[in-house]
C-alpha cells in the first residue's frame, strides 16, 4: 500500500480551519454573533432612560386618556400618576378589599366600579369602567357599613356624574382567597373585581386601578404618597446586554472548539492508520 505525503504529515489546525466547510461555519457564527450584538445594543439602549420624567411629574393631574387606555398595561414611568376622571357609580358594586395599610395601620379598602363618561375615555358607544378605591376603614364592619351606604346612595342616584382626581396604579395581581372564606379579597385586582361586578355586558375595563384623592362617605382618605423618582438606569437590562455579549463570544468559541475537535479526530485517524 502506498502512503501519501498528506497521510504521513497530518494537517495543522490552521489548515483545517481554512477549509471551505469551516470557513462557511465561521460566516454563520459571524451572522449569529452579529444578531446577538444587536440584541445587546438594543438592551443597552433600553437600560438608560435618556429622557427621564421631570421631578414631580406624577403630581400633575392629567386626563386619564393621556396616561393609559382601557385594556392596556400601565407604563412604568406613569405608575402613580395623578389623573382626572368623570363618571357614575354602579350600585351594588362597592366591595371590600382587606389587608390594606394606611400609614402603617392595617385595615380595609372600599372599592367601586366607576363607569366613565365618553368625554373621559374618548370612546363612543363603548361602556368603560375603572376599579376605584374610594376610602379606607379600620375595621371590617366599618368598611362593610360604608359599602352598603354607598351602594344605597348610588342606587338612589344612578345617573349622577361626578368628577374625581386620584392616582392610577398597576394591578396587584390575583391571590387565592382563604379556604374558609372564598369571598375575601386581599389584593387590589381589577380582574378579580370584574368577576363580581354587575352590568358588565360588552364592558371594557382599565387594567390599573384608581385611588381617590378625597374619600367617599365616612371613610378615611387613602394614604398614597408620590412615587419615588427612581433611577434612570435599569440594571436588569444592562445584565441582559452583558448576557448577549457573552452569547456572541460563545458562538466563536463553539466554532473554534468544533474545528479543533475535527482536527484532533483527523490526526488521530491518521496516526491509527500509520500504526496499522
């Protein structure tokens, strides 16, 4: 059997890497790394707020339709924004939410379904409601009595429209009620309240909820200070940007490792052939 020069002298790693197959793989890795680099740059651009809201912007009362639309999530910079609304209360929909703290004291919120006017939402022939926390009570009995009184007042004046100001706050999410009392609500969640409201046919609902500046009835006003300004740097997005950079580097490492493994196997096969 004739042994050629290429079989006697195995190729170098560089020679293997310069083969068409591995150059093609390198081009593919360049494309993948370029995508990862773009994603990292995108994350980095979102990490720094180059146009932060001015100090005290949340204290300017804005029409609610300039802040959020029905069914939309509330953008983070606008959480706690004071807004103005007009509407009427739906009778029988004043419900109590427990585990509400007011200046450190635990108590209860009385909430209601506020049916907004077309002028408020800008939507014609479309019923829209927002969940509103109308006041705080120290005991459950006080909260239930206030809810009953407000329901009776709303039933006596079903078309009474009033103007309100307050803060718009993100949904707190759902929480399973205690097993011994499934009617108890411990989170302020419009989604949960919607399941207990009346007159909800074809109803559009705001995802966030609304806390009144001035309480209704004999309730205590809800303590709702201005939100912290917060940092203009989102460290989570910076972490994601670093992750994408690592992924881009890993694409090149993977190409190198695969090429080296192929070279080592080829050398090993040639050495075995020589030994045979």
